[in-house]
């Protein structure tokens, strides 16, 4: 009798342990905010790995029209527009540059601030959010859902005011964004923007141009 009871207790303990393990492995965490600071915090968390020097090519489209293609190769990147001109973010040793090649005109702007503005251009909407005034009539809704077992996550936000509506839906796997759709309706300026982004990892290559003789726009006249 004692042996049966011991086996039962051991079996029960094993079932409880497995149940706890399964719950911890499949646990989904959901974080929501309804204020500007919280939205920006979730955005920074969701896109953090994209700013760590990943290797990715991002194609940004509005419908069938390609707006630009961004190539990020570690700490260097460039954005190429349909007309062929390129805007680079370059880290050369301890020096930082934003540099632009417009085919018939080239220039550079040294400094980490310029570099940061040019690096990961596809995340420009996050920078735009930081400029939105946190007024009483502006509504913020954001949600970050993370599935620990699969390493997947989804991030959504919506910012609404009298004349502005911005929405985002994005998904990621192990911190790397897989899909992203961003929309912006600005009735004050009568503009409607829809950006759909696709991500291709492991194929990016940035050939650093020789910018020694490019015009320095920050140099005193």
C-alpha cells in the first residue's frame, strides 16, 4: 500500500512539474499602453534588435510602387531610391557620416547625429511619433504580444487626434521583424500614406564609397 502511495505521489509530482514547464514555455506576455511614453517604450523594445547591426534588405512599398530599398549591413547602410540616388549611413573607424550620392552631386555630413538620422530609415515613423504632441485630445493605443515558446511577437499601435491617424501592425521572430504595415492619414495636409515592408535577411552588402572628396556640408563657408 505504501509503495502504491509512493508511486502515486511521484507520478503526481511529475505531472505537476511537466504542467509548470509547459505553462512556462508557452507563456504569452501582453503589454499595453495608452500614453505616448508607453507607446515609444514598446516600439523601442520591439525594434531593438534591428538597431544592433543586423544584415537585412528592406523593401518599402506603397501599393505596387517601390518607395525605397534599404540595405543594412552591420553598422553601415544605404537607402536607394527609384531615381538611383543613395543616402548612406557609414561608420568608418571611430568616425560617423551621413553621405549622399545624387550621381551628379555628392556630399557628406560627419557626425554621429547625422549618421543616426540616416541609419535604419525604415524606422522613421518611430522618430515621427516622438514629434507628435502629447495633447489631451490625442489618443494612444499600443500592444506588444510576445510568445516565449515560439519566439514570435506582434506589435500594434494607433495614434489618433482631430486631424491625424497613424497605425502600425508588425510581426517578428526572435527579435527580427518579418512584416510591417504602416499607415498615416493627415487630414490637415490632405495626405494618405501606406507603407508595406518586406524583409530579407542574410543577403545585404554595403560597399563603402570613397567619400574623401565629397563636399562637406557641415564645413564653414
